[in-house]
C-alpha cells in the first residue's frame, strides 16, 4: 500500500478517516493525499468571470486556512501528507483522483443518512462507493485499531466476481488476521440447498485457482443480504465487513439492489467496498 486518498470536509467524521488513514500510512509507509472539495454556491455559475474568480479565490483562502488547522495533528508526524483542493463538489472526482494517483485505498468518514450540512452524509458516501474503482474503507467512529482481527467478505461465488474477490482478498489479508468469505442463502427463488451451495463454491474455487484449505468460507441464511451480513458479523464478533459492489446496479445478480450502500449507511462497523 503506497497511496491513500482521504476526502475531507473538516468534520469530526473526516477526522475519524484522517486518523484511520494515518495509522494505515504508518503501518505501510504510505503517502496520504488529503482531498477537500470546495462547496461553491450555485450563484457562482451564473456570475461574471471576475465575480467567479473573486469567490473562488476567497474559498481557496478559507480552505487553505482550514487545512492548516485540520492537518495540525501529532499522529501525522513522520507521514508524507499532500493536501489537495478541488474546485467543485462533484463526488465522482474522488474516484478520478484515486485512479490518477494510482491510490490503493480511499478512506472516508461517514455519519450515515443526515439532513445536516456537510459533504460526507450517507448519500454522498454512497456516490463515492458507487463510482470508485479503488477500494473504499468507510469508518463511522474514532478508530480503536487498524489491526482488524476478523473481516467478513460477502460474495455470491459467481464466476463474474472472481477478479474482484481475489483483489479483495489481497487487501483484506493485509488488514486482518482472519478473512471469511460469506455466502448468504436467501429464501424463495434465490434459495440453494447445502449441496448446491457447496457445488457453487467448489466451481468458483476451481475457476479462480484458490485453495479451499487456505480460505475461511462460511454459509448463513437470512431474509435479505444486508441482514445476513450484519447478523453473521454480530454472531462471529467480526470487527469489519467487506462487500463487492456492482456500481449503480448494486452487487452482481445474486445481490439485488444497492446492498453496499445500505451497509455503508447502517453499519456501525467499518465497511470496505470493492467494485466488480
């Protein structure tokens, strides 16, 4: 892990992300790119060129001053930190910057759904998760430790998710002592018998050249995918969860809807998302 992107709005949730990113940067000797997007007023787009320039310059001055205070943290000492200011509040820019910088991870703080001001409400975090080709770690609270004991990765064991699962395992095995691949068995048309699930997993492992003896694989049954993941994590006392997202359409066809975005909003634990 060489580069970590941290989008910030200078809130306490951004501080959670910054502290998490700093701990990871120290562990992996990585650079932090701390990114802020200016919240320009709507009127600026209909203003004259000189008015636009004046407001932009003023907002840049304010942002630079806030950056100085925000980045004045003891836990950042010894870490290479690069501040970055973007001119517009367009959340997919986070993904574009991460791709351009060849970042290994995006770390975001989120408060979940909220009507309060600020960039990183749940809905905006969802947009970063949806657009990002770079893995995203979403945190909701001050980190106790970045040395996770157990991360659960939910997957459908479909052939189309092989590359994403292998990429996820590579990162998660660095972050955690134990990673469990979890299959959630759903009622009605999605239901599979134990033999059918085992056959599906065996086919997946054969196609992906993964050794079952080197993996932790678990099955659980629940009414929907979100409940399945969260209930399994609670029972097994995992300290983070991970999921593979399929952009705008949610997960691969086994997982309907925007499950990753629901988890980001509803889970109190850290969530890592990977794009299929």
